[in-house]
C-alpha cells in the first residue's frame, strides 16, 4: 500500500511538472505571435534603385500558430508605395490587414490575473470548448529608407518608421467546466474580447546581394508596440460576472511585446517576385522560445513589386 502511494505521488509530481500553461497565459500569447508575424513581413524592403519615382508593392501571406489544440491563423495582406528621393533615400507608406481565425479547445488550468478575486479558487483544472473567434489586425505606417554600398556591410539598406495599428479580438471566448476543487462541475464562460491600439516604432537593416537575375537579402527588424497594455478579460458563471484588466488590478501590463524578427528575401527580378524564405524558418524556431506555451508558428509571405 505504501509503495502504491509512492507511485501515485510520483505520477502526480511528473504530471504537475509537465503541466500546460494556463488558459489566460496562452490566450494572450496567441495574438502576440500573430503580431510578430506581421512585423516580420512588413512591406518595407522595396527596391527603388532603378526607379526615380514611385515603386508599388503588394504582399500576400498566411500565418498559423498553435498552442496544444488552440490555434490562430489566416490570410495576411499588405500593400506599400515607395517614393525615391534620391539614389540613397526613399520614403515608404504602407497598409496591412490580417484577419485570423481563433479556434480549438482542451483541458488547461483556469487562471484570471485580470480578476484576482473570484469565488473560484484558482488555478484549477478545467475543460475549455466552443472557441470560434477572430483577430482583426489592421494598420498603416510611414518609414524612411537609406541605401548605401559603403563599409564592411557592402550594399545594404536601413529603414526606420512607425506603425499605427489596432488588434481587435472578437468572440474570443470559451465555455468551461471546472474539473477539480471545491467548485468542480461549475460551468461558465471566459472571454478576452478587446481592442488594443499601439503606435509602434521600428528600425531594420537589410543586406543586398545580387547573383544574376536573383537577389538575396537577409534582414532584421525590431518593433516596439507602445504603450504596452494590460490584458483584458471577462469571466462569468451562474453565481458571478466579473470584468477586469491586469494593469488596473496590479498584475502588470502584458499585451504588446517588443519584437525582433529575422528574414531572408529571395527575389527573382525579371518577375518582380520575392519570397521570404528566412521568415518561414526563423519564426518557426524563435516564437516558441519567445512566447512560452506556443508549440509551432508558420508564416509564409510573397511580395510583388512594380
């Protein structure tokens, strides 16, 4: 009997060590990864060297991020216009619109840092189901670019600018059933619907290497959404109904993370087409490390320039 108790205790300890991140933690990280995917694919790398007027670009992409059985994904569209001021300087205006679907359900711990006082003792194991939501990410930006072939970098371009962006989370809700504790069996609903607006300065560097009809352009970009905001949530059962914001209740401003993204554009100049091979790899490798709880992240992006 004593041996059996020891085995059960060991299994429980292992299960606790391998426990998934709670629902609030992952609910915040999924849209933040989608924001990073947009920063990684901003249409700011236009080549204006052969044009003394306007250069236009259209971009299409697709992103998909998962955390266990929870997913966010969908099309990513953008357009930009670059005006050459000289052989070295240009300005760029851009717009983007990403409409991503939120879906999935599974067992995780229920946590509500946005509402630290509830009749439910938390964290507590719960079953979550019924998610059928949407993230709408819109924005416009202005940037300046400088091209140079001097120094040890060889041919390269610096870009710097600012985005005005809005993240709208709609129907971002689950039905839940508590699976443990004194309130086991309690049913309710938790949602994270809200609008988040940021002014996001960014700066980036691109190296340019030409080989015949092809151009290979590794690039990196740093973006800083401002201001960082509290994460807003709402939880309700038959006994209570509570709205909250992590910033207002003293649990911190979490939404809108600083972002560092890396990519490699491969351009076939006769067709004016660029495919960002590097972003496919780096977002897949880096995002699960940057945003814990995320299992995978895929983003593809193709740009046509004229």
